[in-house]
């Protein structure tokens, strides 16, 4: 029950006060109903690994997904710090428990 590897591909605004980062994220190998918790920590760890300025303690403002190739549309639940997937064609939460074969492209805005 954990997200796969997250990699920061591009830092659009590396100086802040808002940070805009394009990332890739391997899907969860055991996606739980209601979404995968701990996305903010996953993002912060990727930011630290990329040597990004002020990586520790960043707060996510928004997550946007490039949906073109995937069946699922990812959404970020701020209140519960969860990333969850919805089937794009129906809007219903994804029932695919193993999403490890999917690499999502995300834009994360943080402060």
C-alpha cells in the first residue's frame, strides 16, 4: 500500500514562493479503496532527492494530471493527504488494485 517511485522531471519555478514541478509517479501496487495516503511525504522525498530548494516542509497547493494515456484520473484530497484515482469515463473510484504498471505525469504546485 504505497506509491511507486516519484521523480521530479522539471522545476518550473525553483525560487518560489510557489513551486511548480512536473513529476512522474509510478502507480500504487496495492491501491486501497479511498486512495493512497501520504502523497505529500512522497512528493517531499522526491523534492529532496532532486536537491530542490526548500524541499522539506513544502505544502501541496494543487496536483494536476496529464490524463492523455491513462484510464484513471488522479485527484488529490488535501484534507486527508490522499491521492485517489477515478475511472475517466465514469467518474467512479478506480477498482484496479494494482496500478504499478502505470506511470502518471503530474504537475505539483506547492509552497
